[in-house]
C-alpha cells in the first residue's frame, strides 16, 4: 500500500494510480498541413485503466522528435511509478475515462526521501 500522501484541494476530479505504459504514434493531419504526434499513457487505477492523451506538434515541441514519420522521442512517464493527477478536461470513449488535460500533483517533501 502506498503511504505517500498528496495535499488535495477540496473540489475537483483527482485520479491516483500507477503508470503502466507510455506510447506515441504520428499521423498526418486531415487538412494535410503536416504530422501530429499522439502521446498516450495508461494509468492503472482501482478498478480499471485510465488513458491520458496529448496531441503534440513536432515543429513546436522540443520534447517530440521524429525520424521520417516514426516517433523516436516523446515525453514519457516513468513506468510503474505512482502518480496523482488533478483532471481539468476529460471525455469518455468506449466506457473508459480519457484525460485530455491534467495537472500532475507533486508528492509531499517527506515522501521524496
């Protein structure tokens, strides 16, 4: 059991879980104006899995690197790390919560060792 506590402000939607995967794929924009990278993280929660999606423009973001149309670098979350998010925007897709905007909550100082 995780004994780390995060200070949570009253109100809002919070998600706490463990990062199980991070992936990225590129695709052509519908209007043909270039490539976009979709970064997706899966967070295991009780009782299921939550997805976090980000769409990034490789021309504007230094965190995303492409070789041709293959994604070689993207912002990843450390696998099997515990994470708490304050969700600011979300949707449901096929009965699964998909977070499209969130703020990562910092662990308390004492938990950092």
